[in-house]
């Protein structure tokens, strides 16, 4: 089975343009995401899927520096971008990771893959019921499921956000991975300048040579009360199935 991670990213984010190459304590956002995901044990390919827009030439060049595959497709039809990336690299199973989640944990992705291997489903994620922080979202689905969505989805939301057609259409067998503790109120993603400031401060507290889980990150945050205050006005933004992070 050919399992691949596809990370969607672009420079033209409407809320924070250029964020993918923003420095986070010596490594840009894309580099943080890619280096974390390189530690996932059970995948064959890691692909950054960006757009054909000229501004995203910078991401293609950065992918070369990071030694990771880069696929370029439609800017607005991200579902099409995913489908053609998966087809090009002949993936049987796709793991969707948003590009603006610098704290994504390889151990969490591996846990989701292990759960996927124990289930007989078309789609598995930890977003159908929110118990993980925003920024720790993992979705896994078969190529056939992605192909079905690509061929059948017509609404702008379904095309832009990749997976809503899959989990809203009643055509696919779904499974949700839950956290034993509800961490859904925590925010570990980057959409606003305050999120960058928060992430830099949190990275100052992390020993990158150590292995962390979600509970460890939450404890670090809780131990520094002023940390949450940096981006506190956005901590309630948990709509979260539509985590395009693009």
C-alpha cells in the first residue's frame, strides 16, 4: 500500500499572506511542518501541494531545499489539486495535513494511521468531533474516496476545502479518532500575526530533541498564563471541519 501525506500550502493566504515562509525561531512555517512530518514512521511519500500561481514559485523552490516533493495545481479548486497530486504519486491512501500547523505531531499522525489500519472505513479523522486542538488535525482517506469526491462534488465549499463532500454526503464509511481529554479549546495553528508571536514563544519552551504529545504541549501552555493572552481573541475560532489552512 502506498501511503502519502499531502500538505496544502500557498503564499496567497487571505488572512496572512506569505505566512508559509514566515520565520519561526530559525525555521520557516513550511519547514517546521515538513520536518515534523518527515518523522512519521508509516508513510512512503511526503508531498507539498501548492498552486500554479506565480507567487508560489517560492514554495516550489523551498520544497527543493527541504528535499520534499512539490505538486502544483489549481489555486481555488483544492480538491482537484489533491486528486491530481495523489494520482501523480500513485497513492492508495492519502493523509491530509494543513500547511499552517507548525506543531503537528508525528506521533499523532502515526497513531491515526494505526487506527486507520485497524478499521475498514473510507475516511478517518480527528475532526468529526472536536477533541484535539486546532492545529492538530489529521484526515486519512482512500484514493477511491478522493476520486469519488473529485468527480461528484460541485459546490465551491466542497471544492475549496477538499473533504466536506466526503463526510457530509452519506456515501462513505467514516471513523472519528477522539482524544481522551478534550483539548478542542486550544489553538496551535497560524492564521494571524498574533499566532506567529504565540508560536515563537511556545517554540522557546520546547526542547526539539524530545518527543512530545498533545498533553505535553498543553501543559507547557498552561504553565505560562501570559502565553494564551497573545492570541486569545482567536481561541474560540473552532469551526473546524473547514480547516483549509491554505
